[in-house]
C-alpha cells in the first residue's frame, strides 16, 4: 500500500474512533436497503411450498429435530395466553409513554423510536431470534439455540414448543416476543436523547442477536446453562431488569467517552396524568408476570396474587417510611412504590408464596431506598433513575428469589431456597449477578464500540426540542428538588390566574394608573 494511502486510511480510522461524523445519507440508504432486502427474502422463502408441512402437521415437531412438544393444545390455556400476550405486547409502548412523561420530555420521540425498534425486533424474532432463544441447543452446551428450528415460526402451528406446555407454539412465540421488545424499550427510555436514532437502531439490532438472545436462552430454555444450574428467573429479573439497566449504564459510559451531550433533569411533562400512566403499566404488567406460567393454572393464579400483594405492600411500606422521614407527599410517593413492587416481584412471582413476595418487596424497598437516597443522591419524592428502578431493585429482588422460593408453588421448577435449607440457589444467583454486572457490562461496551465503527451512536449536540433523558444516577438530586416540589403541590398552579405582583408592568400614562388603582383600593 502506498504511504500516502496508508496515512489517509490511518487518519480516517483515528477520526472514526475519536469523533465520528453524523450518519450520512449513504449510511441511511444502506440501512434501509439492507432491512428491506432482509424482510423481502424472509417473506419470500417462508411462502415457498417446501416448508408447508412444518406449519400444518401437528405431530411433525415431535418426530423430527425441530421441536420438543408433544402435548395437545388446551383451549382454556390457549385463551388465557392470548389475553396475556395482548397485555404483554401493549406493555412496551405503555412503559415508553410513562417514561416519556416521567422524565420530562416535551415530544413523543421516545414512543416513536420504541415503536420502530419493536417492529425491527419482531421481524428478527420471526425470522431467526425466536429459534436462537427457544430452539434446541446448537451444540448441546446450553448457550444458544439452532437458528433453523423455528425459522418463520415453523413447527409451531398446532404443537407446543416446550415439553409439557399445552398451548400452541405460535402463541408461545408471540408471547415471548413481549420480553424481547420490553427490554430495549427500557434502554431507549434512558438514552434516547443522547443517541443518533440510526445508530441506536443499529446497536439494538446487534445487541438483540449477540447479547439478548444468548442470555434469554440460558435463562429460560429448559436445558439452558442458567436453568440447568438451579437459577430461577420466572419472568424477567435477569433478561429484562438486570440486562436493561446494565445496557443503560454501559451506554451512558460509552457516550460520555465519545463526548455526547449530557442530559439535564426536568420535571414531568404531564404531571396530572403521570399516576394514571403508572397504573396502566401496573395493569399490563400482569400479562408478563402471570403469562410466564404458560397456562391458566395454579402458577398463573399465584403470580397474579403475588403481583398484587407485593405491589400493595410496597405502597404501604414506602408510605410509612415517608411519614417517618417527614417526606412531602406527591405523585411520586405512589409512583415509585408501584414500580418497585412490580420490578421486585418479576423474578419471583411464580415461585414464592404471597408472604414470601411481601417479604421480598419489603427488603428490596428498604435496601434500594437506603442505597439510592444515601449514596446516589436521589430524592425521596422525585422520580428514581431507570438504573435504580430496574438495576438496583431488580438485582436485589433476583437475589431474594433464591432465598424464599418453594417447590410446591410451581412444581415445574421444583426448587427450594435458603429458607428451606438449600444453599445452592443463593450461591448461583449471587454468581449470576456478579457475572452480569462484569462480563455482561463489558459485552455491551464491546457491542457499542463495534456498532459505532459503522454508524455513529452519539449525537453531536443536544436536541433543540427540549427532549432529555434521565441520567444514570438521578435524575433529581436533593439540592435540585426545590423547584420540583413546587410543581407537585396538590394545589395545582397550572390553571391559576396570575396575581397582580406577577402581572406584567403596565404601560406608562393613564393606562398605568388604571391598572394600579384596583390594587390600591384592595
């Protein structure tokens, strides 16, 4: 290679690693062309007749190498899973809308990006990633499924995917998609205003295939590495809460290194509807918690009971703490406890008793508030950061699952915790937390670095639309809470008429005397 050409290439690589340019029109065109080609080829090959029997023969999955299930679908279980799938699917835009309001964004940019991201992941899920997560192990090592097993949802028409499931594999596949879209929605909620949209979509594409799919497989597949080593995550303690918060913190660290503009704390956009948005999220959360039982049986019922009991306990214990500390009450003294309760019960909702769920929530609440308020500078009655809600509370709730789980609640898992004298689960759960926050964190950083080499991830400057994302620890610190409390007084000031002292100064002359006269008479 000539010296001049080598020097030019070296300069380009150096610029790309330090301050990469914005996404060019050519890059955008290539992304759109590749996406369209991928969808077209997938749809074309799926429509060809050679794969026809895999969708119609209910017994083919059990005869070949493609599936495991042999149980005939049950209409009652299938009906419940249809409802749970609808609830779980709608949870993703509901969470995006809640965080869009909660962290003070003035536009619907987050909701739009989450919708596009969910559509991209749904396409990947249908074509390849459902196989990566829920097909037989590719090499028998419990790390990743073989991608050809459920290509375009093959062998799911009228047969179950997991042994013992009495629901069609098709509704199982779409239900599991809800977790695959919820996790990046949480990530987007924390970083959307610091990233280039095209760069973020490219990152999520790579992240979904290289990080989410392996972690979901080892956690939930019956012979996955985590599942095979007495590790319980009923409905998303690792895959949703822990993984999303790790990705959030790694992305913020990477963007800080790249010099992307930092966000500023803001009060919510629509405080009057914020509590209502949270209640909607609570309602939809029943879909992913109880639906993870994959049937309308005792485990699903217990999951609903635990979600209600745990969240109500969180509201009550937080209220008592606020009373003891003299915390001024506002919407967030209810919103934060609801989110804590939902996150804390996620990994354990189908494997503990209602009393165990209440104990888990109490411990999670106390530990999270002590760490967040005492060491991270977050105020008691303002919105907690996503890293605190999903990362800190989610990790503690996952650890507590190994302490209190009992085998009679859900015989499918058949595992007792430390309260019954079994020490293996808590040791393995602690190892998982350490591994996720170390190896998982480094894996996300590597994914960010590689993605940024092709498409710029960070924004060159802050958006002019007033859109801001929460900081990793915050977004409101104690000394920033004065203005926030004024916004959240129960006597709303949004519709109040301005007082004379606040009215603009009147013009000079007779008009000024007339404007001042009513005040003097009063």
